[in-house]
C-alpha cells in the first residue's frame, strides 16, 4: 500500500499537474511595479541568465582544455571568471524570482534559449578560446545595456542596478583581462603594425 502511494506520488511529480508557476508568467508581488514591467524585466533577465550560464560553461570547458605556454595563468583565470559568472547567475535568478517570475534552470532549457554559439567538443587554440569568450561577453554586454535602459525607462531601478552594477561591470572586467592575454592587448590577436 505504501509503495503504491509512493509510486503515485512520483508519477504526479513528473506530470504538469504539479507545476505551480508556469515559465514566462509572473505572479503578483508587492514591489511597486506593474505586471507588464515585471514581465518585461523577467524576460530580459532570463535571456541574460541563459547566456550567462552558457558563458559560465565556456569558461569551464576552456579551464579544462587550455594548453600551451600560458596554461597555468589561463587555467586559473578561466576558473576565477567561471566562479564570478556563477555569482552573476545567482543574482539574476534571485531578481527574476523577486519580481514574481520563474528563472531558467535546466541545461536543456538554457541551450534552447541562449544566443551564445556552441563551441566544438574538441580543444581549441588559446587565441580561439579567448576570441570565443570575448564574443560571448560582447553579446551579453550589448543585451545588458539594452535591458538596463529598458528597465530604467520602465521604473525598475532594481533590475537596472543589478544589470549595470553587477552584470555589465563584471563582464567588462572579464573582457579587459582576456584581451590582455592576446598580442598587445588587441582582442582580435592582431600584431601592431600588421
């Protein structure tokens, strides 16, 4: 009898009947922002969250696969940036929840939504790794500035502050550190005078 109840409970847990809050919707929270503003912010934040999760995974991939003369310094740098991207993810997800939304969480959902290009499974050269990371950062920065402007225009100062103070500043810092690992600090690896 008890096993039957456990099996029935597990079956219910796997079904949609147990979804208490549909993704893409917001429930009422008394934060002084209308549903339309909170919905717009959670949509923008979920996009940033998906792309930040993809970037985090790029950092871990490159951390495991980096090689060459700069192995040690890049191995440590990639891991540091990975950890900082994880912190950004947590802030983004918490903001989405505080606005009454549902943050993306599962890898397959992130893969469907992220605009960051998937890397090859094999090991890339260090310049290719850095270029891939810089491209991802640039995408996130462009999206972040647009989302911060929209949130500010909508009166969502908390979302604007999170994006500007945390997402933009962290990603800009990462771009600076990565760029300095390429020839003469050129983010495309071009030699001066070439």
